[in-house]
C-alpha cells in the first residue's frame, strides 16, 4: 500500500499470511469505514475435516476508494496480529 494517494485513486491493499493447515481457505473481507479510519477484518473458513497441521501461505488483496482528503488510518485485524498503516490522501493538485 502506498503512503500517499490522490483523491479518486483506487488503493490496493495486499494481505499475506499463513493458514495453520491446508484445510483452511480465505472466505471474505468485512470492512468498516469511519472518520478517516478503515478497519479490515479478513475471514477464513475451514473447508475439510481432515486437517493436518502445516503452515500454508496465502495472499489476497482488497480495493479501497478513499472519499475524503486527509490522513487515513488503515487497520487490519488478523487472527494473532493487528497491522496499522497510514495513508495521506490529497487532491492531487
């Protein structure tokens, strides 16, 4: 994710991590936007009852369309970590 963007830009937010086993897969993102803050909650789902422990990498992305100029805080809540990034959105002039 960039540190700055122009109003009207599409921001791609990339997520990387590990599933605890290969019986899990990415399900969806839920997000909540308020007062220059975007909170993102990625959800995983168990897809198999056979679930040997193994560290399986995953990568997904989400799009964000900031509607206001100013300093945004982007927070992603993972299973065992919270990541905070900052984005300055300007008019591009």
